[in-house]
C-alpha cells in the first residue's frame, strides 16, 4: 500500500519533501508522484499526496566514515 500524506494549511512542496522524505532535494520526486497538484504552490488542508519511496545510492565520492 503506497504511503500518503494529508496536507495541513500552508504546506509547501519543499517542506513536505523535507518532513516526509528527509530532504528538500526530493521535491522534484514528490512533485512527479503527484502530477494533479503541480500548479499548487501552497496547499490547503486536507489534500492527500502520494509519498514516493526514496532509494538513494550512497555516493562513492563520500569518505568511508560518511558512507
């Protein structure tokens, strides 16, 4: 069953990505999963969004102690 998030008034894409996916860098991924809401900048309360699963490979450029 896909994970969902129900917005509260004032939510924005980047805030939701940070809170639900762990980083603002996943904003585009979140938006891609919810194409019906692409014209929304600031959400009203009660909008249900699909939260995609994030599978991030560990960059090989990181030093060993950060992997």
